[in-house]
């Protein structure tokens, strides 16, 4: 929605409701002949009933806007515009058939219909067009919209001043019906509400901003609109009562207004100075914090131009702040092969999306460094990108160590598996017919031990790789994946139910291993139940998807649940295993940025719930 809605919603809503209440009371007065409700002040012109109805429609439009309901808004805006246009034209061409202001009631006291005056009709035309333009287009359309509303407000305010100072020419045009006093008041609420419905451009953008200029405008403009008329009105009363001459009254009102402005400016200046001093102290604390931490910090504007770096950044990439501030990050520190990706990420920042990733950067000497990057967009009050705060951590050495560890793991796994494979082959080569019963039993035991050892080596290798590997994500149909895995398992003794599972962004290989481990775990630990059951489904809440795998197996002692995902931890001797299956699952989940939890079912067995989406908490 438009930037004004979150900031001024209650004021916009109040304006619409107030205008509706005023107009509804006037219609009640016409319906039941209550003169006070027609005018609110005895002796002044009553509001026309059609004017009241059109004001109710205008207030309804404002309420619909605050609720972000598009339906009927354009219809109401067109009706308001047409009512205004027909009555404006009616004053020039004198065609009464076009007018609607005598359709409902007649002023019995004068036996004439209370006509809608031309300034009221023009206000409806201007406000109706402004409604149609709200939220439409860019700067040109919104400048036109604001100009129409400001002119409409000027007509209304001038009419109000005419009533205050008894100058009929300001609210009665060409001797025609005057704009009713209560109409001017209702119009002011409508116009204020409409002005704040869209604050994206122009003077109203400044007025609505949280900066010093906006705060000053919000304080001084209402006072300028209210205080001078009030002072002059009081001075006029004193002059009419003969307390002093008209000239002295003018001098007195001018003096009071000047003193008021001086006092206001003095107090506001002191307020601004105090606020500026507080902000300056906060800025100094922020700079001190940024300079004292070991993490490298970089700040750019919305176009990727560097506007701040801390001391740690100079140590990381070798650039002194004076050398790099004002330069484009794309041209200075981003390798050419990564520049298109940088532009894509910059576009995401403009949408308010933060990100963490690993990338190469170029230091001052031209060397490439592996850097862990976290980029957070800083948005202004208008929702547009103000700057991007980036933290950088050098992981070049970490990456080298990971590569060394991976190479060692592969080597160690190969050297451990080779003799086991040879041993298995030798056992298979020995003919059972040449062995006695005891020797056959020993051979089987040796083969089972060898196979367990190979499985343990495979799990160790997978466990170590899972911690270091960077996952490449793609679309994964988890329902199809789970059913494919089940087709490869022996599930003949189990009742397995698979719910509706979603398509997600994840690493397919890792997801396959995750579901294999989780389903195998559920099948194994529920195999001794009378009717083994496994249920695989998901839950969608608040935009998050939680996967759930539940069984009716033996469960676990609640005091051990916190240790369930630790490597090599086993809590029962009823089933075989090496204690790495769930540890691998937890690593896969965390590599995706998700979470996993385990629960005992009330009816027996266990339930595992996990997410594979960063930042989504399970409920």
C-alpha cells in the first residue's frame, strides 16, 4: 500500500468517520424537521441534503481506503465527481434538469430548494478527481492530485474565514447560495483525509517524513492555520465593542502573532538542537563501535557506491577509507565473473531482502579472497532503500583448511575401506562346503562385522562432508521423492501413510539422504509394534512448512531427547546402528537454515518435525 497508510491511518479514518457523522446528522435534521441539525448554528445556511449524501459517499471512500478495499472505490469517486461536475455546469448553462440539489427536500420556510453553491460543487469535482488519482501513476499524476486538493482546501478555508470575519463574498459567489458553515467544516475533514491517503511525492511527502523538515511542518502549519484567525477574531471583537480602535486592534493582533512565532521558533530551535546533539552522540557511539570490532563493515548507497568502511575493512582488503569511499563496489572489489550476480543481489536489496553468502572479493593488491558476506538493506520511512550495511569475514584460510580436511577424509576413508572390501571378497571366496558348522558361523560373523565397518566408514565420510559442503538449491518435489524412497525399501510389514507434501527450494541429494535416514529410522524403531505405522506429512502455518515424520515405535526416555541428534549417541540395544543417522539429518536441516525437533507421541512412538527454510520458526 501507499507509504501514508501505516503512518496516518488513524487520522485518515477519523477524518472519514467525522465527515460521515456530520452529514448523517444533517440528513436526520432534514428528515425530522430539526433545524439545529441542519445548520448546527442557528441563523446560518443549512447544508443541502444532496451535499450531505455526497459527503457520506466521500467519507465512505476514505474508510474503504484505510481497509485497502478496492471494490466500489472508483465507483464512489466517479459519483462524487459527476455530482460536482453537473452542478458546476448547471450554474453556467442554467439547465435545472441537470441539478440534483432539489430532489429530496424543500426549505419550507422559504418555499425554495436549498441549492448546492458553486464552490461546494467545485469542491466535489476536485475531491472526486483526487480520489481517482490516489495511488495512480508517479510524480506528475500525484503533483496534479495534490494541486487539486490544495486548491479545494483553499476554497474551503477561505469560506470558513468568511464566516469567522462575516465577509459574505468569500463564501457566497456572485450572490448565489452560500456554502454552508457546517459544509466547510465537513469538507475540511474530507480534504485532510484525502491529502494523507498518498504521501509519495511533493510537499506532502516532506510533511509526512520523519526528518526535521517534516516534524517542523506538522507543528507549524496547523498553528498558522488556526492562530492568526483566532487572534484577529478576538481583536475584531474588542474593536466592535469599542475597547480600542480598529487600527490598534490590527497592531495588537500583529504583535501577538509575532510574539507567538518568536516563542514557537525559540522552543522548536532548542528542541531541534537537543535532538541533533542526541543523534550526534548516537552517531559517535556507532562509529566507535564499528571501528572497535574485528568484523569488517562496509556501507553502500542504493546504487552500490561505498559510503563507509571501518578499520577492519582496511586490514581485510588493504584500502584506506579515503581511497575507496565514493567508489563503486562493483568496479573496485567485485571480480568480473561475479558482477552480474552482484547486480542481481543489489536488486534484491532494493526489495528489502537481506542475504548471507560466500563470494570472492579482490583486495588492493589484486589478490582474491574468500569472504563470508552478510548484507542487510536499510530502508527509509518511505519504504525505499536508503543504504546497505554489509559485514565481511575473511574465510580464505578456513576454506583451505576445509579442502585439506576433505582431502584427508577422502584418503582416510579409501584406506579404511580398501582392506574391508578385500576381507569381504576373501570371505565370499571361501566355500562353505569346505568348512564345518563352527567355521561357517565365524565366517558369517566376520562378514557382518566387515559390512558394519564399511557402513560406519561411509556414514563418517558423509557426516564430515555435510558440514563443509555448500548446498546448491533447486526445486524438489518432496512428495515424489518420499514415494520413490519408499519404493526402494522393504515396507511390507508397515502401514505407511504419505500426506500432501510440497515442492520446495532445497538440495535434492541432501533431501534424499535426509528422508532416507528419517524414514529408515521410523521403520526400524516401529518394527516391533503390533501394527507398525509411519505417517509422513507436513503442516503449513504463517508461510512456513514443517515436515513431520511420526511412528508408533518404542519412543525414547524424555531425559535423552536433547541428546538425540549428537553423533554416536545410542539409547537402546534392541536395534542395530552406529548413532550417526540423526546427526546427519540435523546437519542437513541446519545447512538449509532450518530446525529440527523430536517429541514423544502421547499414544507411543516418536514424532520428528523439521523445516528446511531459513528464518521460519516451527509452531
